């Protein structure tokens, strides 16, 4: 089928009457001009959406072409008509692939090829070239020409191999019995992906030349939408093109890999999410997943390795954290440096049983909720866990239902095993799952670390390595992080918002974080309420939070609010990976809010785009950056 799709039908373009053909072909393929419903999968809409974006551009341009004469107006409508039918026909391609209707697929692909080629030839004619030089109107005509040529490139070069990949990567055929994915179709796709990637890169080169600041309103909106699709897709394909061999190796394509998956419990907050008490060990071999073992912080007490430090951590870094930080696994995530967390876990497991993992992956219950929204609910111990209730069940209800830590550990173990089996079954839409993981990454909840250099390079490029920046070239990182000191599960009920303002003259940035404790009186579990609070004369419903303020390399925290900790003996200072930092203990009583802040003196010289990091809580964190910061930091790419 792939070779047939590559057949060139362009020479027949001149012999096809436009109007009668448009209606006939639309009817033949059952085409209509409506968008799919919200339930329609992303991959079904992708190709028609790209073409449909151009239709919006043309619709806006019709309002201004009158000044250039009737001929140009007629041509614009002809181009619009070709693209309209192309969009409708493209909307049917995936269903033809799934039905294995090669004849229908061939006819549809040839039809779209003819139409987009004809549209592209029209907009490259002398009249359109001349019109593109007319003041005001010209930029809009040029935009139409560029997006039409971009679509022609995609249909001509990316569509044939792209449809072949859709056929090969049918999720129903990929899933392996017992959990996992057949890697062979992905290995076969290695030949097609460079072609598709190059086509999107070429299309992006066309749309990059659009003079967006000169576009009229009716044209600017559709142009912006189609550029957004191309701008997002081209870099993604470039990454896949460069790293697919690495991804296949990570999936056990060249030998089995063993990974530690750490679950961060946001109810007992830590800098990168929460207490990492629960974890699983997973093996991947030729795409097949196998759950090898489960562990908790109790594992290391039983093995006699809890309470000892096995990693070499600099004194200036240890000085930032409580003395338990590098000695007890449940505190390994107190640092915002995920590579340090990984080092601590690798060294602990190596000392405990000689294990050293090929990678360490960190997620939290919010990530699981995003994934369950795609994969569907799972039944555990007589309870159905869904995307809507997963966070509450795992971070709050479980402690009311199982007030004993040992009982809750058993429940979490059952949940981990059931969810693992459910998610590795592969019975879900991969495009939607990728969206779910992308959302998790944007929320700073998904972190990856690998021993393989290429795999780790990919993690860094995707911004999933969780590392503190060593310089301010690619980004200027400023962070405010939270660590629970109450020893409880209070922070399921914590919400926060983050805001930053800048003083360009003084070269400072002030970051404010508003913390709200909304724990209800109905919470009675002693496992949830703060165990240490009584030692400080505080109600067990108060949140004791060790707040860390980090400056970027070369910068310095020059002021904090509060200026000192609210309990004596908790002020700490130090540095980690060239980032200086201070900590302050703050108490947030039940039903109240507190705002903490830091002012950072930024270093001299150019600064990369601002990267404002924070601790991911059990709920979303609104982040706002004032326009005053624009003068200090480079714009994000």
C-alpha cells in the first residue's frame, strides 16, 4: 500500500473540470465539510485540520482581494474550493486505512494530491506574485500563498508515508498479550519518519516567512492556527526522527532494561512532588513490560539500610536540608535536583541488593489520573479508581479508610499492581496518552533519568531531567519549593498560586507564593494529621512547611518573607549545582492562607528565558509572570 500511495497523479490536474468534479468526488468518498465530534481521535482530524486552516485564511482574504480585480477573486475562490474538498476527503483517509480499502485510499490520495497541487500552482502564478507586493493587502495575499504551498508540501511528501505509518502503527495490532507493544512496526517506521519530518520542516520554512504583524484580522487568526500546528509538529517529528533508535533501545529493543518507577505522594509534600515511599521495579524486553517487584520505605528498614548515607553529597548542599535528607529514602525528594534524588536511590538500592537501574522514572497520582482519563478506570479491592477520583482516593480517602500505615501500604501495593497491568495492556489511544504525559510534564510532575547517554540527552532536550541549571544560557531558573515538616498527609489539602514581578533597573525578580490550608474538620486519621506539631505547640491541622528559595547561577537571594523562620533553628543556607539557596520554616494554620516570597538579585549579562519552577501539589498551580520581567529575560523560543 505504501508504494501505491506514492504514485504521482499530478499530470492529470489540467484535465479535471472543477465544479462538477468537486461535488462528485465529495459524494464518492462520503465527504462533508464538518469537523469531527469531540470523541473523534486526534489522528483522524490531523490532516483535514491542516488543510482546513488554509480555508480560514482564504475566507479572510476574500474580503480584501476586491482591490486587485475579479480575476484574483475568482482564483481565490477556486483555490478555496480545491482545499475544501481536499479537507473533506482527507477526513476519510484513516477510516479507509482501517478498512484496508486500498482502492479507495489510492483514489482519495490521488484526488487530494491533484487538488493541492493545482491550488499551489495557482498561488504561484504571476497575478498572485504581483498582488503580494501591494501595500497592506500584499502581506495577506502572501500569507495565503505560503500556507497553500505548505499544505501542498505536506500532502505531496508527508501524506503517503504518514498514512502508511498510521496503518502500520494500529494500536489494535501493536498490543502484546500480557502487556507491552510490538516494536517491529516502530522499527519499520524508521525509514518513513525522516521523510515526514523533512516535509514538515520544509512546510515550516514556508510559513516562517509570513509577515504576521501586517495581517488583517480575518486572515491573522486562521494563519496563526495553521502555523501553530506546523510549529508544534515539526520539532516533535525532528525529535522522533533523531531519537527513535534510542526510544526503541529504551523499550528493550536491544536487550532488556530495568527501571525503577517512584511514586511521589503530594499529600506529604516534597520539593519535586512528595514523599517517594512507594515504588515498583519494571523490566522491559522487546517492548514487553513485566512487574518485577514493589517496594516502600519499609523495605529499607527491613534490609537494614535505612538511616545511612551511601551517596557523596557536598556539604554546602547537605546544609540546605534537614539531617534526614540523604539518609532516609522518604526524604530523597526534598531537593529540587532530580539527578540528586536519582543518585540517592541508585546508591541505596545498590547497597541494599546490588541493583543498579537503567533508569529512574518519577510520577505522582495526578499523572495517574491523566493516564486513566485515556486508558479508562481500573477496579482495585472493590473500588473503581477513575481519572476523577484517583487523586482523592490515593492521597486522602485511603488514610481515612486505612489509618494504619501498614494497611495503607498494602492498599497502595494492590493499586500499583492493578494500574500497572491496566496501563501496560496498550488498550488506549497512543496520541491521547502522549497528550496526557505532555500535560504531566508541563505541570512538572513527570521526571526521567537514564544511564544511557543518548536516552539522558533526550530527557534533557524534552525538559524532563528535573535538573538545576548550571548556567543561564538556555534558561534562567528561579524556584520556590516546599517540604513538609509536620510528618503527616496534610498537603492533599494545600493549594498554591505563584506570581513573579521584576525590577529591570535593579535587576531583581520577586517571586510570591500564596499557600492555603483547607483541611476540613472531618479528617480524623492520625496518619494524616501532623505528628510533629505537638512538639511546637501547634494544632495537628497546621501545616509546617520548609520553604526553599533558589536563585539562578550567579544570582543571590537578597530578601525573603518571612525574613526568618517562624520557629527557631530552621534557617538554612547553602548551594547546589552552583545555585545558591535559603530555607525558611512557615506555618499555615487550618483555614488560613500565607504568602511567602523571595527577591533574587540576578547576575549581570544576558539571561535566557525565565523558567519559574515550583513544587507540584495535588491540584493545579496558577502561575503568572508580570510584563515587567520581559526586559530582563530573553523571550522563550
